[in-house]
C-alpha cells in the first residue's frame, strides 16, 4: 500500500458518498428507524418478573446486525457500480493497487459506519429506553466493527458479481443464513449439532454473542474480547480475500 494513494482514494470515495444523498440517508437513518419500529413492535409484550424485557434482548442484538446488513448492501452495490461504469478498470491502470482501493473503501465506509452506529445507539439508548448491564461504549464498538465487517464481505462478494442485481443476490446466500444461525432466533447452544457447527464459522455469531454478554454482564469479560477479536480477524481475512479476487478488467 502507498499512503498518499490510499488517502486520495479514501477522500474520493467520501466525496462520492457525500454527493449521494439517498445512500447517506439509507446508511444513517435505516438502522435508527428500524430500532423505532422494533420498539413499537415489542412495546406491549409482557415481561415475566425478573426477566429481561424482550425489547432489550432483541434490540441490543439488532444494533450489531442492522449495520452489518446495511453496509453489506451499500458496499457491494457501490463497488459493482464502479466496475460497470469502467471506473474500477481505469483506477487499476494507475499506481493504485488492489489493496489501496479496497482499504480506501473500507476506511471511507467505516466513517459512515461510525456515524450510523452512533445515531442508532443514541436513538436506542437515549430515546427508546434500551438498557444494558455493560458499557454502551462496547455496544458502539461492536456495532462499528459489524458495519466494517459488512463492508469487507460486501467487497468480497462484489468481486464475483457482474451486475448490481447479482451483487444484491448474494444477500440471501451470505447474509440471511447468518441471521438465522447467529443466535437471534434460537440460542446457539439449543441448535442441532450440525447447525451449531455451521454457526461457529459465521462471523455474525460472535458479534451477537458479544452483544448478548454485554446486555447481561456489567464487566468486560475474556469471552467478549475473544468474540471481538474473531470479528476483526474475519474482517481482515475478507478484505485480503477481496483483494486477491478483485478483477482488473471488467467482464
């Protein structure tokens, strides 16, 4: 990587992102609005004495899942748009390397991810009354890491798509199984052994595990640290795989 090329690439993507108001609105507002919808959905659900409110249990998990889903969609489509317009091919004829390009995308969308996560957490904890035993800071950190993970996997999947429609088609293949197996619908330890084994190799499972621990434990634990480290490892691996599979020429 070359630092000057990387910085210039990041600035270019940030300028493009700022000019696309619909994408900015989707990134910033969709997770927050969905948290509001979730609050209305569970507002009148009764809670057993001594039990954690259902909204608290679901909402803190969704603070990690929603940024992942939104950033996956936005990134995979944005990268495919670069390819179909010929911009990607022109960029890779310059001294910019594949890693420079992908790192620029990851950094630029990480800025958007931070703003997205902050807004969603402010709405959830400040306006909707979400509570957690652990620190809100760690919830924010995991939400941002999940968003960056979505960026990395979106970049990887876009390398195998030829159109924006094909990029979107990766969602039911890559994202939806993770939503089913991450522990949101059924606790992972209650799944059949073969499904539990599959969930162990899906990065979203570890992010959800960390958030569920934060919701019930006031202190940062070794398990949380391990879960966060695994999410970071998946993100780095996805970016490296995306750099290795990125085509220089548009098919």
